[in-house]
């Protein structure tokens, strides 16, 4: 039993609910219906927050840590509900944008089109010194952008495109891939020789587990139980910071850690973690967010 932020003791109820949702997502019609609904990209009377936290988050990180996107080919893994980040990157001058997503959103729906128009209408406020790429028209995006974009509706573990990219990036996606070893290794197939991988990984709780006062509550369950809660839903893989670094190294990638944020240790009961996490260094288990910049090793 555990207390949530609202004061409700509900861990058994929440665990049962998550297992039920996973079972429902194994039914094809339910799965298709759910994928057509927005999962994360909502704002309520707060357009600027949505643009900053969704549409422009990836672009801002690429401007800061990858030398920008102008003239570069970009492959984004898991862009979310809409192609807002892709439109932003193309507007900033990216030569080409490719999407790889296991759960493609409704990129062509009316809600998506409204966000695309919002990006263009507010571009100069957010980027007064960054001229909009006139080759991209937000009013007709993405219908008329087939020469600029490619959409691949598969897990990253199954994709082997012939093209190589100057930038391979993801933002709050690495924690959802089924095999971080493969996630790391495909960089050697996707990146150009001097290409950059840039990934922001959210190691914290998702869904109902984010409501618990202890942010590591979701690390208490054995893997068998955890897989039952979301094997059909792309739930977090629970792999930790040290495991990502090991996966990058084993894939002949040099990884720079650009940012690390930790949970407040005072809110965590480490003694209740599943044994696989108890055996790890505390500092790695407590990582909440990290940003990695990757380069292929010359001998890789």
C-alpha cells in the first residue's frame, strides 16, 4: 500500500487498472482507436506552454547541442502525437525530416493541422532571429511535404533505412524502446560518419505512477508484473542511466552526458525497490532526466 499525492491509498487498484489497460490494447480495434487519440499533446488555454514544451523542445535542444539543423537531414524517433517538432525543424532549415515511430499519431488530423498553423503564427515571437524556411508551408503541411519528410511506422528496433542522417534524435522516447542495446546499435547504421545523436530520456514515473509521492514507486515491481501492466502500450522500460551508458559504449558510441537531473532523495524509499534496482549504484537509480550526445567512434 502506498499513498498518492492526493492522499488516496491505491497501489493495488492502480496496478490492476494498468494490467487491464494493457489487455485492452492487445485488441486490434481498441488499439487503433486509442492511437488516433492524442496521448500527450494537450494544452488548455496555454498555447505558449504547449509550443515551448512540445513543438519547440527538440529544436531548442538541437540548436543548443547539435549546432542547429540548417541544411541537415534529421531522423526523429517517436515525435509524439503530431509532427510539430518535425515542422519546427524543417522551418528552421532542416533539409529533410524522417519519423520512426512504433505508435504513429494522427499526423494529418484537424487537431494536428491547427497546431501546425499555430507554430507558423507564433514563430517570430519564439525565434526572432531565425528565418522561417519558405520551402515549408504550415497551411498545407504535411500533405505537400512528401519531398521533405518520410514516415516510418515501425519500432526503431526493426528499422533499417538505406539513408544515413546528420542527426538522429529523440525526446522522452528512449525510456520506451523495448531494447536499448538495439536502440544504441542502430546509430551505427543511421548516422553519417560525423553525425550526432541527441536524446533526452525521462527516467521518471509515467501515467498513474507519477501521482505517487515516491517517484520510484514504479521501480518496486518485478519485471514479470511490470510487463503485464503495459507490454502492449509502450510503457517505460525502466532501464536506468548506467544501463544506457553501457549500451552506448557497447555500440561503439562515445556518449557525452549534457544534463543530469535527480529525484529528491528525501522522497524516495530505496529499501522498497525491486532487487534489480537495489543492486545498482544509488546515483544511477535516482536519475530523473538525462540528455546524451552521441558520436560514432572512429573504430566503430
